[in-house]
C-alpha cells in the first residue's frame, strides 16, 4: 500500500510541476504581448558583443549581389550603431535580414513601394504585429553562430553511411535471439555487444552534437512558418503562400525526427520516458541513423531553407522598421525622381540626442568649409546616412527628402593601418581610388562623401591634388559632398561645386556653434583666437596672428616662417 501511495505522490508531483511550468509559460507570453503593445517604438536595449556582428552579417555575406555599402563607408557612417538603433527583432533570421537591407540599397522604386505596404500594414495593425512578434520570439536566435555557419559546417561531415549502425542494431537482436538457445552465453554476448555499441555511440555522438543545433533551428523555423501562415495578413499573401509551399518540401526531414530531437530530450527535461529512450538510442544507434537521414534531407533542401529564412527575415525586418519610425516620429517617405539632385528640408541624424536640423538643395556637388567641431563632418554623415536609409528602409530623418537613386560611398573616418603598414596618407588615397573606380561602372550615379581630402600630406601638394581629385569626382555620373579647411579650394572649384559653410561665434572668451549650414564659403578665421580661449600665452597668439596676416598680404611666410 505504501508503494501505491508513494507512486501516486510522485505522479501528482510531476503533474503539479507540469501545470506550474505551463502557467509560467503562459504568463511569460502574456507579459511579452502586453509589453509589445505598450512599448511599440521603443527599441529594446541589448548588449552586443563584437563577435555577434560577425554572425549578424552572415546573411549579407551569403547574398552579396551587385552594389552594396562597403566596409569603409559602413564604418565611416557608424552604421553598426544605426543598426542597433532600429533592431527590434527577436529572431536570427530577422536581424540578419535587417542588416542585409541596410547594406544593399535598392535601385527599384517598385521594391520600395512593396516594402512600404508591409511596413504600413504592421504599423496600423497592432494585433497582427504582436502575434507575429510572438512567433519570431519563439523562433529565437542561434547562439554563438549564424544558421548559415551551421549549414556550412554540415559539408564538413562528408558522406555518411548507416551500414555500421544497422549492423549494431542487428548484433543486439542477434544476441537477444541467442539467449533463447544458450542463456549464459547469450547474456555475455549481449553485454559485449552493448558495450561496443555504447562506446562507438558516444564517439560518433560527440562528432554530430554541434550540428544538431542547425536541425533544431530548422525545426523551429518550420513550426514557426506553419503558425505564421495561419495568421490572416492580406498584404503578405504572396510571401505566406511561398512560405507554405516551401515548408511542404520538408516532410522527409520531419519523418521520424522524434528519435533524434524529441522536445523532452532537447530541453534536458529529465523525463523518465526520455531516459529509457536514451538507453535504447545508445544500444541501437537509433538517433545516429535518424541523423544521417535528416542530414541527407537538409543537403537536398539548402536552397529551400534559404528561401524560408529570407521570407521570415524580411517580414520581421519590416516590423522592426515600423518600430524605428514610431520611435522617430519626425521622419518622411523619400521621393525618387530621374534628376541627379538632392533636396532635403529638416534633415537630421537619428543617433544625436538633440540634433540641429538643416536643409540642402543642390544639383551640383557641394564643398563645405568651416572650423573644427563646427558641424561639417556631422552634416556629411547625416546626408550620406539618409540617402542609404531612403534606398533601404524607405525612410528619411527629415521633413522632406527628394533625390534619385545613387550608389553611396565615402572616405571620411580613416585611420593609419598599423597592421598593414600603411600611413594615413596611403589609407586615404586607397579609399579615394576605390570611389574613382566606382565611377567607371556605368548605370546608377554615385553619391560620394569626402571629409578633409588628402589631409595626410603637405599644403601645396594637398591643394594641387585635391583640385584634380574633386574635379574628377564631380564630373559625369557623380555628385560629391566634400568638407575642407582649405579656403583655396572654394575658389579653385567654384565652377564645379556649390559652396556652403558652418560658422562659430566667439564671445567673452567662449565659443559656440550654431551647427546650421549656410551658403557661401567660410569667412571667419578663428583658429588662432581659439588658442587664447584655451589659455595659450598672449605673445604666442599675437605673433601667430602677425604671421598669418603677413602671409595673406604677401603670399609668402617671410623670415618668421
């Protein structure tokens, strides 16, 4: 009787644990849904480790085709931080596709219109949006590696045969059968066979364990896709129909998968039934046989997995863009025309807490002058970033934005390449050369941004070479935005470039910046006066001013140089 009571108690305990787990799970989902309704537009704060961006970039690396934002431009514009500011995704597929979008500007107006339809739908249909986000959360991320890493790793397993595993299974059955003729010898033979099978099992199991993660994610992708296709989202009919038809091709992959990937086993639940099944797997190699079968199915359907990841990732990325817009209400939808121009009002940088908004209206290249910290570099980055956002997420941080399609590239935030052995000047001329090479490719015009061209060399050669380079960049199929301290360039290039400038004000030994862009070349010469504000000796400042005045008057430095 005591054994019965104990057994009932154990069963009741297991039931209570299961009920509690279910209730906790439901409460977690409820809290998630409430938070997504309430905090729409607030991008969750996440810690990104350096190696995470290597994973996030994997989809992009697998799908490079045609023009893309290269590493120099991406780093110049601090696009990792821009990506973080709009990454409201919960799955690896979503965040990898969002990253891919930001690095592959579109040159097709219809493609942007299609994106806009999906973004607008989710912004105005909260129930469908939250339901989809819940599904994406269930799909989740893949840990240390991208799903594309795991799929690539599968090739390292080579061709695998189940012959030895079937032999292990036959040996167990043969040993059991021998027991009916000679029990002692049969038992001895069975123990020997089990020991051999278990030892070989663990050796092979350790080899395939890292690859099971990819199978797990594919399973979650299939389950998530099945649930997603049940949601009524008219704007996604084309995508959801393709997702459904693609998922049907994985029936062979799912058949018998319980032997390898039962839910209890994958979660290490300690379920007694799973423990018994584990011993059967070790003895008979059932999961190893199933692994080889599933591996074969995955290899046959790599392209279908990619299609599903693309479709799912695209949908979640559109939701994320909608959240980014919600968090930046002062945005606009860009207007694209055929004319090579850029007209923007109230343009600003989304990463600045209190940005000063500016405007630009030009059909010519632009040359910007002004002192350090006056806003030149920030303005270049603002225009470059908004052009990329216009052609990727169909969104600009501006009151209005009118442009055409451009290939965007820059040479701005460069550094010495210590490991490569290149000086700053060498790094700079290589960066400029790649822009000039881009101009040789016909088709969509280039929009380039250059900050302090050739700052890494002496004045005479810098100005001479800068004139020739900037003239080349603004000719033909290109619009160039350049910033410089060299006022001489504003005169030498006034036929090719529109002149703009930023100013600073010095009052009562204090300096302030308006950060507003103005027409014309910079007139103020405050660099020497700034030395006084910083506490330099008055005699040093006076001599410097006298030398500068003499040079402007005579054109040479004289004896005091």
